[in-house]
């Protein structure tokens, strides 16, 4: 079977935050915005639709969500329509499925969208829904939801390597500063310097409020095509060059080391091997900073920092402008918020915009050619990685 090149030719996001909009209204909003963002796109061009949505049944009481979202967005897919669910990586999973369909010839033009409505009148109900991501019968009774789990990760990293609260705050400060230059970010208008972050209330020690991403409503969408069709829609496509994924446990009893994320190292190796480049080639990265300690460990697992040196990498500004590479320039999950199904797609939108030099200078990579997107899901037990190369004119 011949494998075709696949290009991402445009995309958009709604504003992320605590939105009065319903789930359906978020889908409508991102659909209208997508046709504005990719003006050459016509509804009849789109033969396939992939929806990333983690928990619409619980958050919005909506099953059979892919055809529902397609209708709200003005799409009538004629080849493939499906929903992908992989908790926090549901959006990237939609892109990966669209990529696979186009590469194999099953689709030619696909929309991958992510929609999540997480803020409910009762926060207790929302948090109970989030606990469904766990091995609920086993890990649930122990309260091993995301903040306590990642607090254990942070405690262990501090014990093994001497990582400090200040180093974690450096991650949050950077990402919130980038969010101040992204009008779609949940915390676009909120200023957080390092001193302020270190005074915020503890959520699960050592993690403070600013170390944790938020419950967020939002949607995002991208258009993918075979590379030979890309010029119809843009002269600056982002070409998908590599992809990797790995799952190594679910029940926390099988987690092994909390600070050596084997699944991420293996997923990254596969993605880099497929792309034919190494970690040093990456100019801009969108990684899964659901908590500050996550980004620190990801620096290490991708090979940008030595084991145990992720905290120093953050504090030294190596993931900031002027550093080794630019990490989470849209503001990350910390600054933008984390609407589960939309996050991975919003990250891909940022890659496209960085390649197109369509972001403010205060959060722009100088002349990026290679970009990486990473999502973890569950208790850092599943990792998904995609690598893009800039196509077309610089």
C-alpha cells in the first residue's frame, strides 16, 4: 500500500474558559470560525470528520456525538465519521485518525475537531465525571485523581533530584506570560509572576493552584488533506512527518517509576524515527503541561534535558524565547485551560500558526521548521506524539 503525505492546511479555536455556551453552541462557534480561517474550504470538500471528545455523555448528556457535532458545524461527511476518546489526548487522537485515513487513501479532506464543555453548575458533578478516567473500582476509592497523582510525581521528583517549588513556578510563569499574548486563552488577562505563583493556595502539596491546569470549556478544529491537495487551501502547509504512541499501564499499582515515563520515551522514539530527525531538530513544542511537573519531566523524556535536570532547564529559560527551543508558546494547558477534547487540536493550530508566522512576536519562534505536539492521558500512562515540518514558503 502506498502511504500518502498528509498536510494540515489550517485551523482555529474558540475562546477557552468558563463559557455560558452549551456543547452544541461551542461546536457551532468553531465550525463557523473554521470556514473563516480556511476561506477556500467548502463544506462539500470535507469527506471525513473526526471528533475528539472525552466525556460528552457526562458533561453534556450527549452520545453519538460525532454526527451531532458535524451537523452543528455544517458538515456532511461522505466517507468516515467517528469520535475518538482518549481522555486528555482525545483531540490528538482525532488528528492521528484523520492522518491515518488520508495516508491510506480512505479519505482526502478531513476535519478533526475537539469539543468539551466541562464547567457544570455543580463542580462536584464535574469532578466526579473526571474520576471516570481512572481505574475507578481500584484507584478511585484511594482518591487518585489527577492533582493527587501528579503531586506524588512532583514529590518523587523533588526527592530524587532536588527539584524545587521555584523551578515548577518557572514553568507556570512562562506559560501564563505566553497566554497573555493569546486572546483565546482562559487566563489571557491574568498576570502571574513567580512570587505570586508561590503564594497561591496549595491544592495537593507541593502543587499550588498555579501548578494545575483548569476545568475549561472550548473547541478547536483543523483541516487535513493529502499533500497534493494542500495547495488548494494554503501555500504554507504543516506536513505530518512522524507519529508515536505508547500505553504501558492503567492501574496505578502497575505504574513503576513515577519520574521515568517509559511510555513517553518510547512514543517519542517512534515519532522521531518516523520523522527521521532527533530531539535537537525541534524548534517549537506544544507539550502536555497539565501540571508544572509534567512539563519538567517531559523536557527530560524528550531528551532536551538530562534526567533530573528538567527543573534547572525550566529555571534557566531553556524552553523560553532565546532558549534551546520554544515550549508551549500559546500558553500551554496552564495558561489556556484544558478542555480535554479540544486541547490536542488547539496545540496543532498553534504549530500551524507558528510556521505561518501568524502569532505575536512576544510568543513567536524565530524561523521554525520542525514542531512537536505531545499529549499524555490518564495517569501519564498513555503518551501520544506528533511531529510536523513546515511546508511551502518560509
